[in-house]
C-alpha cells in the first residue's frame, strides 16, 4: 500500500504544479510547448521505468514498458474522439487544456477502481482472463471494420440523466464549469464537455485495462503504467491535434495490438509468450502503422470550411 500512496502523492504534486503554476491561466497551448510537455512526460515514464528495474527487476521493468506502450498507443485513439468532442461543442481552444486536465484527474480515480476490480476478478476467477482475451479479439476485429467515428452527445445516457436534474446555460462562462444564477447553480457547456470526456474515457478504459492484464497482473505495474500514459495525453493532444488525420493506418495497428494481446491471454494456459517478445511485437505493430500512414498519405481530404461558405 505504501508504494501506491507515494505514487499518488507524486502524481498529485505534478498535477498541482501543472495547473497551479505552469497553466494557472487559461491559454492556448502552442505546438512547441505541447511537444515539450509530451517529451517531459515520456522522460518521466522512462525514468520511473528505470526505478522499477532497480526495485523489482528486469521482468517487472519490461512489463511496465509493455503496459505503458499499450496504454499510450490505445490512448492515441482517445485523442481523435476528444478532438471530435471539442469540435462538436465548439470549445474555444483556450479552455481545452483545462477540460483535459480535470478529465484526466477523473480518469485517474476511475481507472484505479477498474484495475482493482479487474485484478480481484482474475485472481479469484481465473477463467475471467479468457473472457478478457476473447473480448479484446472481438474488439480488435470490430475496429478493423469501423469507419468514421460518429459523435452523438444527445444519446449519451449520462448527459441525459444530468440534464434531467440540472440546468445548463447556453454559453461558455470563461473557464468555469458552474455559474451562480438567481436562486440556483447552473452548469456551463464546458462542464457538459468535461462530462462527455469522462464517459468517453470510461468506455476506452474497458478496452485498454484488460489489454494490460494480458501483460501483467501486478496491480502496481498496471496502475502506474496506465497513469503515466494518460498523464501525457493532454500534451500529446495539442501536439498531434493538427496532424491526426495523417495517421489513417493507426486504427489497424491498434486493432492488431488488441487482437495480439487477446490471443496472448487466450493461449496463456498452453503457452506463455515471453514479455520481451510481446514487447517487440507491440512496438513493431505500432511503428508499422505510423510509418505506413506517413509513407502512404490518405487521398481523402476534409473540405475546406472557407471554400464551403456561400458567396
């Protein structure tokens, strides 16, 4: 329990430094700052991986690296959806960092609960590992045939329930999530965006966390690799926001990763794929999909909204 407490204090301190000092004011994040932030979080994750190596050994260090790679690659798919959410709700760029900050803080809590429940299930009922494996294979196959992502917030049950009990204003109020009106508190559209980001991340966690279970069942490794990956999501979002359409083959790479990890879990009773080999396969699949996207750009381009305007 002590390692979890110390890790939690470290993450809370980094979050406090991030929002309280580095991004105290609402501001647009530049590409240079985003790249620097992404590089910093990757460096922190790798430094933590070195710590794992000297503390728990080589096997645990490779498990952390594989778990981090899985979570980071699957998280990239989240970024596409986050961008759609921001575009759908017409969120000003100056407020996007704030939404992602609080969204990731909520994700840290939700994933801790998910991981604890998942490991408890697998430990007590070992056959659950095969259910997770089958689920990942099916999800990976479905991802291959998944076309353009659709976004329909009005059908989100969480948002429906929230709007049933709470009033929502019709405009953004600076970076605030709630405002005080005569006799009541009212949520702003920015809080609706945050709520949608949280529920979307919850859905993605259903895929990503079982995938890490295919690498290790060490709760500390699973949790820390997850958290380091999603902590770098904000910077990665602003670094890749203008380039996401270029990675059109990434979906197939992520699909292959899910299928591979699912198969690894399904055959674990008969053959355990060495962690070093699994790590190599994950890196190869992810790198191949990214390189293929850059070498063979998509011929489909989004129409320029300026040219669509009527004269």
